C-alpha cells in the first residue's frame, strides 16, 4: 500500500481519523518560498468540522504545526512535515462495526484488505479526516502556482440534491462563493440547497452533490499525452478524496450527446493570443493544456453514515441484521469538500509544472 500522491511534487499522508494526529510530508517544494503556518491554517479552516449546523459537530481546531522544511520563514528545499492533532475523537460507537459493516463504508473492504488489522475507529485511514493532509499540501501548491505562474484555483458548490446553481461567470462565482454556508455563488439556489440538507438531516438521511473547480491562467503546453495526461492525473487525484464517485473535464458526458461540429473548440486569435472560441474541452486536449481555463466537475455521493435503519450482515454469525449509525456526521459533504478539491487540483497542476521545470528548484537565490 502507498499513501503517496505525485511524482515531482509529492505528498505522503499519515495518521488515522481517531489516532493521535493526521499529517503530511511534502517533497519537491522549491527552496526560498516564504511560508507561514497562518497560510496553511487559512485553508484548513475552510474544511474543519463544527463550523455550522449543516456539518458534523465534531469539534476540532485543526491547528497546523510545521515540524520541518521551513526555516526563518522560508522553505529550505528539504521535506516539509506538517501535522494536525486529533482532539475530539469519540470511538465509542465504532467497535461494533468491526464485524457489522456499515453500508456504503469501507468497513468490510478494509477488513478484507488488511486481514482484520485495520484501525476501525472513525473509519481509520479511510476517513475523510485524512483529507487534512491533502489540504495542507494543497495550500503550499496553491501559493507556489499563484506566486510563480499567476495560476488561480477556486471551487464552489454547483449542485446539491438535484438543485443546480446558475453560474453567471467564473469571476462572479469566485467573488460570491463564500457568502453562504453552502459555498454556492447562486444565492437563490443556495437557500434551496440549505433547506434540502436540513430536510434530509431531519429524516436521518444524507444527500450528495457536485463541485465545480476552475483553474485560470494555466499556460498552454502543460501535461503529456497518453499515460501521463493531465486530465488523467487530475481524475486520479480527485478519486483520492472519499465520497468522490465521478469526474468530468469540460462538458464531460454531455460531449457524448453532441455532434463533432458542436463539440469542437475552434481556435481564434484574441489580441494576438491563441484561444478557443468555446471551451468544451475544459482547457485540456490530448492530455495537454490549451491555455483556456481548466474546468473540472466532481460528483460526491451522499454521506454513508446516516441514522436511518439499514440492512447489513453480521460477519461472524453470517446472519442478516439491522444497523443504525450513531455519531456526528455530515448530512452533506459537499460544502466542506470545496478546499479539498481545490487542493487536489493544485497538487496535480504543480506536479506537472515541476515535471516541465517551469518553476526553478530555488526561488529568489540569496547566495
């Protein structure tokens, strides 16, 4: 098993949901990047639990500690180790799931994969708690991409429970996405989404949705064909996030319903710059960027932990049984997943940027 993502900019995650901490080791970050814990903390605060009535009430401050790789306020070029302590883990309700797996969870598959030695508390390594590691690495990747190449990455809630937002423009979406608890730039749709989440929560159920992520100012020519395609790398990174069940680039599956003449993006000159008239490809052709905005949509399933009675199996007795999952769980994971999806995008883009040496190994040399 490996917990490593990336080739040139890599993150190695460690820790479990109810262990002492979760953390990450980042390799490949250039030396000389000014970096503060507060910059990492800003991103972590966007995904931490207990921030509203619409998310899990687990109380975690998610305070980051940079353990190595940063000296006198700058990255040193050495591996960067960061941790977040687990302070409010409650494992009391999880022991029964060792042998009575929760529907939709990894209790059964984890037990089979690791021969029964897996940490079952809070889902262990399979828990979305471990996305803290991705967000910490993503904060560094986002800063590098922004500082060195002016690449901007932002995501927002596009759909929840079949209620889809109307997006006026990417600029409008970026400006207004955090003006409500849903993190949806459409104020009318966000209210309907919020009511939907409250409704399913009162029913002991959950609901899923779609996140749209945009990366702008990405230079053309980034990526590779075939097995190292950028869209392939992005898709793989998205599927490291628990609850993600589908990824679209550009218009995605809608392309299958169009004619070639409708789907193809025509090349044009705009103030001397080559762009495409439309962006159905989502900024990627042949695994390589076109210079247009990268557009990614990610479908997230409803949270599997629900308080409704469900059918399952007692693995010891080999008998059918009923199960109610108690505890503190998200009725909808979409709003808290926004910074996670941004981080997965940033880490992947930076990895490809470093593959092509678009950023030096030392920034602003002082010797």
